[in-house]
């Protein structure tokens, strides 16, 4: 796959997470995808990615990511996204505040055979907590 094709797959993956379309993740991620920054108690492989995606919508039912930047080289894609949503479920041990939150995350993904095979992610969770008055 070309870098451009991998970027397109990355965009479709973020769109699937935005839509809460967990079934689409099967087409976009390898069954044994490695998440290098899993949430607590996250299952391995595609089941863990689906668990993470579902948790995003549990904590923020209207959560949406906007891809601000996406770059590809070889089998890797780097992306910067801005997540926006209303905090209406458990998040980082915090109960629902009803507040709007916005934070940035950086991703690096390795693709294999047209699917995401490894995912590294770093989100500004401290900034998100500050917005929820939980410093």
C-alpha cells in the first residue's frame, strides 16, 4: 500500500470511531492490532480497539475527532486530531460534568496489508481534566 492509501485508511478509521461504527473497524484494523497505549483493562487486538472506541462514546456521547494533520511515509501514518464532546459519562475516574471538552491527540500507525497493525497514541488528558475542573 502507498502512503496515500494508508492515510485514506487512517481517515476512514477515525470516521468509523466518530460514527461509533465498531463493525467498520474489522475492515480497517488487523485482528491482532497492537495498541501501544491501551486504556486500563483493554483487551488485546481488535477487541481492545473496539473497547476503546466504545469507551470514547460512553464518556462523551457526541465525541467527534477532526483530523488536523495526517502525514504518511512508507507503512506509517502520523496524525494530529482534535477531539470535541460533552462529558456525560465516566472519564478518567470523573463522573459526568456535562461540560464541553476539547483536546488534542497525536497518533502514529503502522499499516500492513491495508490495515492498521500497530497504533501509538498520546492525548492531552491533563488538558481535558483541567477543562472539567479536575486539576
